C-alpha cells in the first residue's frame, strides 16, 4: 500500500512538474526583437506579473521532475548498491536539472 501511494505521488510530481514547465513557457511572451533599453524596461514593467509567475514555475517545475526521477530510482530498488542512486539518477535523463545538485565524484 505504501509503495503504491509513493508511486502515485511520484507520478503526480512528474506530471505537475512537466505541466509547470509548459505553462511557464506559455505565459511568458518574449520581448520584441531589436527593442531599445527603454522599450525593454517598459516591456518588463508591463509584463511584470507573468514574468514572476513564469520564473517561479520554471524554478519549481524542475524540482518536482527531480523528485519524480529520484522516486523512480528508489521505487525500482536501484539503491541497493553503493553509489547507485546518483549514478541512476544521472542516467535517467534528468541530468540537465540535476547536474548542479550532485557532486562530480558521484558521476
């Protein structure tokens, strides 16, 4: 029962993190190309709230994806060997979000 509940929460974490990344890109319009500094400042002031929401979503989304990846490794029982958790985490495709979290000697 506990393992099933952990698997469900891991899946929810992965789905929520992925959705958060997608939403963050959808709500953040990019500034027009070739704008001057004053125009970029005005753009930033006009879109202040969506920029902050997008930044928060882009910070929390990868963290939830990392929780999902670690949960998959743990639920698969791949932590039995010494050093296998970081190695399996790194090879699970999340190394773009996890490289700064793991010391290099674990890789």
